[in-house]
C-alpha cells in the first residue's frame, strides 16, 4: 500500500522547508557582512567580540556608527543588513 500524505501535511512540510531556507539565507548574509567588515579592516569593540553579542541591538547600533573609507562600502553593507 502506498501512503499519500494529506494536503495539510504537505503544506506543513512546505512551511518547514521555507523556514529552514530563510534561516540558512540569514546565516549566509550575516557571515557575508562579518566577512566584509573583516575585509575592510573594521575591528569590533572589545565588548562586541564575545560571540553572543553578534546581531544584538547593541551590535546593530555599533554597526550604524562605523565610518567607512568609501561610500560604496557603507552602501553595500547597509543593503546586506536590510536583507538580513
């Protein structure tokens, strides 16, 4: 006998897949942002170096105050932040 899931079950599975896809995308974007900060030579403050402070409200506020050498650097990172 072949099991055919109910439509509700299929929709639940789709929802879970979409959730995991969004989470993976957010992780990828955050890694890209941190990578670009590193590439631009921007160091975190000592209080932000702890792993549990990344993407906290304090980290985001610190990020908004960072001065970039070029406008395009700030623009690229702001676009990524909005997506993340």
